[in-house]
C-alpha cells in the first residue's frame, strides 16, 4: 500500500471542522488506559502510526472526502473550484448541489493522481490547444479550431447506428487528443444520483490531464453536444460546470460552437417546417434529429430561435421529448432488471471510465503507478484493478 502523507490527515480533519477528540469519537477510535482517542488520532496525523484502510474509509465518510484524497502527495488546493457556468433554476435541490460539489472534489483528486504520474512519464506531451482561444474570436474560428483538434469527420459521426455509437466515435476522437472523458452522474450509488438540471457536464482544464465529465443520467442524444460544449471551455482554458440553462455569454458561445459542429447553420436552413405538416411536427423533428445525431430538443429549440415555431410550441415539444425520454429510461431500467447475463459491473465501469483505464494499465504495468493508486484513480478496489484491465470493452 502507498504510504499516506500525514499532513493530509490533519488537513482533512481541520477542513471538516472537527477537534481531535470529536473526530476520534466519530471515527470510533477508542480510549485506552493511557491514551485518549484524540491522542491516538494525532499519532496518525504526526506520522507515528500508519492508518489502516478501514480507518481511512471511516475518515473518508466522516470528513466527507473521496478516499483517494488521502493518497495524494499533498493536500489539494482549497476553494479551487473554477467558474460556475451554470444558471440554475430555483427547483434544483440543495442536496443535488452538495452532490455536485462532492463529485468535483472526487474528480479533482483523481485528476491530480493522473497528472502527477504523467509528469513523471518521459513521453508526456503538453496540450498546446488548452487555453489557445478567446471568447472574442468568431464562432467559426473556434469551430475550425475544435474540429482540427478533435479531427472530426461529421459523415463518420452521423453514419453511426445509434446516439450512443455516435458519442463513442466523438469520445474516441477526444481521447486521441489527450482528453479524458468520463461518464458519471452520482457518487457511486443510485442513492446519490444527480439531477441533470444541477449539471450536464463539467470540465477540469489542464494541459497535461484535462478531464471532461458528462452526467450519464442525461439522455444519450445529448452526450455528444455536452462533450463538444465542454471541449470548447477547455480551448478557452476554463474550469467549471455547465447546467441546463444557457443565459450567460460564455455558455451561449460554447453552445453555438457545439451546435455549429454537429449541425451547421448553412445545412440547417434546408430543414423547413411547413404549417400543412404541423400535425406530425414532433415526429418529423425526431426523424431529422436522429439522421444528424443531435437531440430532438436541440432541433426544436433552433426552430424556435429561427422563428419557425412559437414559444408555446417549443415548450410543448420540449416537454414531450423529455417525457418520452423519461418513459424510455424507465422501460430500459425495468428491462435490465429483469434480464440475466447483461453487462457486468466491470464492463459498465470500463465504458464509463474510457481512456482512463488504458492510462492506468500502462502506468501500472510500467511500475509508475501502484495498484493501490490505480484503484483510486479508477474507483475500484485494488484487488479488482487487473480484472478491470482485462475485461472486454462494451461493444
């Protein structure tokens, strides 16, 4: 097991607002005849004793820190959250916001491991496209830049047989450019699922190990747009969260770039809505949206912005598509629960982690990353790391 930096133990307790004796009680560290629980805790924090994994697990829960935080070389920078790109609706629950904050802390800790390990790798390449543009440039200039960075072939993207396969293509292109793209919408269990209104995606900008996280509880038809939206933030060199509404200038700019890459305005003008066909408008929009692999909601919104439909029609279509998605999600969930022999936990986890698995495997086999840290990076038990390495990827 990797040795723990005792400074992190004291940092985690202090930032949780706990005195030694209070923390020891919550951590179930018992008094002895000669030593109090608080004194025993301080012996761990001074480096006199090495905490067991079970104690670290309790610390993770009591201090509300991801387990892998305790394996970092130094305490993370407090308050380095980045700009919040969200404009949140009032109905977003406070609990969801707390989960988002916890998720960001977790991903930042994992990014820190990836970055520090990569910096020791002789083959590491700094990504010069990070922070290479400004929001003062034209949308088309940034579109051209992002298409070049990701080497996107729009025809290849649209030729895929499903929204998920189209996303896989785009994700592969992003990973080839050095971006880690994770799918994660909770803190490890369905009890902590995060509403997409709280976040659809966020980016941790870095020129060594940039991370894009997409809420996989969102519709699969929206994943590609979110990836491109966050990749635009990355080119701007910005770290932050993106939610469901886009009222700020920078959010609109990133939306415009993602939209123009997936469905150029010059092409969209050819899709016309005629009043004589309004009775099957929702179906026609969905058919067109699937052909170009963007969401039906996105097409409907662009029709509204163009003036082809009014606000009431747009809102009705938006609600209809959301209800259809939620119904389909519930059907898929029931279907998967009633089936045997579906994808294993490790297959699903490998898909969610993407290129992070191959990085951990390469660095672990070369001796640059311990199995313990590989497990923390991938959010699996150390004993299960090699099982994750050897599992077949989702077809």
